C-alpha cells in the first residue's frame, strides 16, 4: 500500500514543475526565431514541423517503453534532461540544419512524458482513483504552465527572449527532484500498463496479472481509431493557432512579443485548471462524450474570432477559449484511452499510437499554416484551421460512442467491454 497523501503530493509537484518542460520551448520557439534570429514564417513552420515529426516517430516506442520498463522514474528524468540541454544550447546556434536537428531531439524526448505520467499515476493509485487523479494532474500541470508563463513574460521583458531558456532549466531541475520523491516500489507496473479487469486489487480496483494482448487488439478497436482521427484533426487545428497569434503580436511590437505571448498562455492555462477539475469531478457522472464535444466545439469558434481583430487585448481575450477546449481535451485523453484499452495491457502504447496521430496533425499544422500565411495572410490561416476543427467536431458527434461504460463497476467479473462493438469478451489480462 502506498502513502496516499505523500503520493498525491509527489504527483502534484511533478505535474506542476514538469509543465514547462514537457512541451519544450513550444510557442516561444517561433517568437525567438522571428524576433532574435530574424527567420521568416515558412522556415519557422518547417523547423517546428520537423520537430513534430520526430515526436511522432517517438510516440509509439515511448509508449511501449513505458509499458515494458520498471524504471519509469528514470525515463522521466532522462527525458527532462534531454529537453533542457536541447533548449539551453539554442541561443548559440544559428544554422537551420543544426536547429532543426536539435529541436527534433527535443521533440522525441518530449514524447515520453504523457504516457509516463499517466502510467505512474495509474500504477500508484489504481483504476478507481484514476479519473479524479487525472483531473488533478492536469490542474497542477496547467497551474505550473501559468506560473512559468508569467515568470517567462516578466523575465523576457527584463532580459530578452533568451530568459525563457534559463527558466526552463530551473523547472526541469525541480521536476527531477519531484520525480525522485516517488517510491519506485509503490508503482504496480502491471496496473500501470492497463492489466486489470476482474475483481479487487490492493489499490481498490481490479487485480493485475495476466499477459498483454496482441497489437491487433488496438488496430481492430473502431472507436479507438475514430478517437485517433478526431484527435489528429483537433491538434491540426489547434497547434498553429497560438504560434500564429504570437507572430501577429510580435510584428506589432517586437519588444513585447514574448511577454504578450506569455500573457496569452497564462490566460489559457488559468482557464484550463477548472476545466481539468471539472473532468475529474464529472466525467464519470456525465460521461466522456458531452465534455469531449464541448472541447471540439470551442476550437472552430476560436479560429474565426482571431480574424476579427489584431488588437493584443482582443487576441489575449480569445485565447481564453483555448483554456476551455484544450483543458477539457487534455484531461479526457487518458481517460478515453484507458476506457477503450482496459484489460489489454496496452494502455501506454495505445496512448502513444493516438499521440502519433495527434503529432501528425500538429506537425502538419505549423507547416501548412506557415505556408498559408506567406501566400494568403494570417486570417486565411486561422480560417483554414477553424475548418479542420469543424470536421473534428462532426466526426466526434456522429461516429464516436460514449466510452464511460468500460469502467463501470457493475460489469460481470472477468469480462471487458469489446469496444469494437461485438458485445463482451473475456478480459485479456486473464487469458490463458
């Protein structure tokens, strides 16, 4: 048994400090390359696309690594160090090729964090506590992002955009210290990969054990594939919006570009905290789908609103909607995947597979948006992204079923829902 209070404190601290590390430089990269190194929008988009592609290539291996390893804490620490080293060396590099390679390494390392955090959480607390704890994880993650973005805005105003790199180093060191406070023997590694599905275990959920199912289980799960497609479109629509907003504000006032970007991030992150808490408190009662549709609905509205004004006040205000959409989706993502893979032992590699589709969407987003800006302007780019978000909303509304039933406690012992739509099948974890 784990010390529950200590476990929650460790996860709170880890999610808070890892917030600024898990995404690398993110939108700050576009600001830095535009205002300090004077790159054009197309080259910036290409570098971000290449970094995204490297992250895509790493997603499934990262999930498989997290599923298979008993050194999950070490995986988090090594990835945090790689992201930090890659970011710290950027101010001394000017070659397109070197910067592209460096950011690709950072993108690949960042693929480890989402499945690792979800696996550690599930392995520490078990499936019954997972829903509420995921909402709390996301709340602390968004709070950490808000604090880091505020500090980044202040530091960038005082010392220039390079200050963001030093802030990331401090956050990374704190996240490593937080990871070290988690007891390695407290993690049930079978539960952490989704091998549960029958009676009662030491965490109050279902027992671990059995063997993982084959990868064909993932490929024949129709709702999981639909969710992956919706996630790809969501990230295609979402990934380039904030960098484009940052570029618009930076062109209006280069000296304040990074600081204004920080204000946009803080505004969204502050909204994401209650959205994540809402998912943790209500996802079991209301179901996943209503909350997911709300997340998808916000994105096309946001894309259209960006075209109505280039006022910094307006852009920051519209960015609040990002907090609603991304806050809901980020907290729902591991829950939906856990629902659809329960009992298979393929929870983390499935997260990696869906994250691969998300990464494809995000990587294409920045590249396509950069080209649209060069040839047709910023408004055309925002409307293109909004249209993709509208398609995601329609697919989710029409084709994606509610997944909550996969975790209900009244299912017959030893059975797991067959999300391919064929009724119920013996829980894979108990298969001989």
